[in-house]
């Protein structure tokens, strides 16, 4: 029997202190290191370990479902597509499967859309307590005029987005201008108001794992509630080595400040077995407190379909075709 987390549909604001940020500590940032060979060895051990099986695997996969930011970020998005996605967010797994698992009421963590799709998403999710997350600040490149990026955040919050996924200016990281990155992130955080802010680092474009570590720390110092790997539009998105670096930065930040910052891997995570690997990494590096949607999210569009197939196999002993589990 799978036990449902009664808090799984609550917003992060209801369960965790917001990250207030702190003064920029350049000594801490400068001391951040990343041993690539050691990081890659550690990351390589994760997928090869014996996986959880049977009802334990089903329980972990249900937890993964509750941590998904169900996402559509396509140029041909329509209100109809968003309404279908919202319906899937409310009922992510077929009702008979959830009944067999004892998981009635399971939902995803959020629905993530562009600004123009916030209104139909909010309307379709009314009464569900599932938040709408909006990508912002000139997503995905983050190269629009700064005042327009700030204004975009404010407009998205006004439209009903309760979480904002911002993109940082990669040039600040590549040139080592940590003060500029900190100031930018502080302004974005202020513009979000009560909405939670997820800082997208676009790690595939930062050059080195050391840069990833430093950028993670600076964004958390500036008040990011989550740090996120990627936009999903880069050539390299979420990877286990990058995740390990960011997770350990979160652990260090929590050790020094007592504040828990969330983590969101995004891009390229499409299989249930990959979700299990990421959950295992979170459990081992950060502990059970982070295995909840208020501190961990997957940025995904196709992952849910494969998880639903695996849950159906657990219940019935048979795999179904992928097209029977469309996302929206």
C-alpha cells in the first residue's frame, strides 16, 4: 500500500520559510571548488545500483509524480492545449490505477507555461491548489532589456502565477561578475513579491562545474527559493554531475544559514528510471526533507507518461502503449 503525503498539493509558502537571502559573501563564492573527476565518479555510481522494486518502486514513482512541474513551452501552445495539460495535472494517473494504489487525489506539483498561457492555466486549475509557474525574464536566453525582464515578472505575478522561473544572465557567470549576478537576482526576487522564484542557471552554458557551484551560491545568497538546472532549450540540460554540484551547494547553504532551498532538474528527464535515480540522489545528499514538492521538482513534459506506464505495469502486470498515456 502506498501512503500519500497529505501535504503534497500545498504550495512551498505553506510549508517552508522563504529564503530571505543574505549579503553577498565573495570569500565563500571564491572558495567554491568542484573536483570534476570525483563528481563524475560519484554520479556514475547512482544509475548502476540495485533499484527499488515492487510496491516500494510504486511508492517512489508516486512521489515523483507529485514533484513534477508539468510543462508546455512551445511556440504553438494554445489555450486548448493548456486546458488539456491542466486536466492531466489534476488527474496525472488513471483513476483505476490510483484506486489500486490507494493514491486517490494525487496531483502534480505545478503547471509551467509561458506568460500568455497563465490565464487559461489559472482558470483550468481553479480549486485544485495546483500552482501555475511561469517562465520569465526573456526565457530562454535572458537577453531582453533588463527593465522589461523585471516588468515581465510583475505582469506574470499579476496574471496569477504563484511561481516564477527566471533565467540568469550567463555572461555574469562567464566573466566572474558575481556582484552583477547577485544584484540581478535580488531585483528579480523583489519583483516576484509573494511568488516563489526559481533561478534557472542554464548549466550547459556556464562552462565549468566550478562556475555552476559559484552561480548556485550567488543565486541563493540573493534569495532564490529554488535553483534549477536548465531551460530545456540548451544542448546539454540536467545531468547527474551538475545536479550533484548544485545539491551540495544547497546543503552548504542550509548548513550555514539554516534555510532550505529547493532544487529543480529540467530537460532530458523522460524515463521513470531516471526519476528514481534523481530521487535517490536527493535522499542521499539532502535527506528526506527534500523529497517533497515544496523542495524538489522535475521540469518535465514526457516523464509523466512513462511513470504512468510503470505504475500500470505494477498494478496489472502488463505494459501499455505510450500513446495511451499522453500528457495533454
